[in-house]
C-alpha cells in the first residue's frame, strides 16, 4: 500500500512509480487526498498496464491498481 495523503504532485506519482519498479505488484492500493494526484496516479497506472478502480470516501480516495 502507498499512502500519499498530504503530499502534492509529483510525489504521489513518484511513490507509486518506485513501488511498481521495486516490487512489480499484481495489485496495489494507493491512498490519496488530492484530485490532481488521483488524476496523475491514474494516468501513470493506465500507461503502465494497470486497471484502476477508485473508491472515494469524503475527501480521500483509494485507488486499487490491478495489473492487466
């Protein structure tokens, strides 16, 4: 799991990128609290072979990335 709440771009994308490079996970959960970060992480994930499911809870969003 990557918890990028409270961080502004590009840090959430960098954190997800590092996790993907390091562990090549089949599934990865990402916690975010910025609309911009949600859009940027989603774009990164889709460009790197992941399907993305978003679950919003108030101002926080959990993205579930699943490798295609």
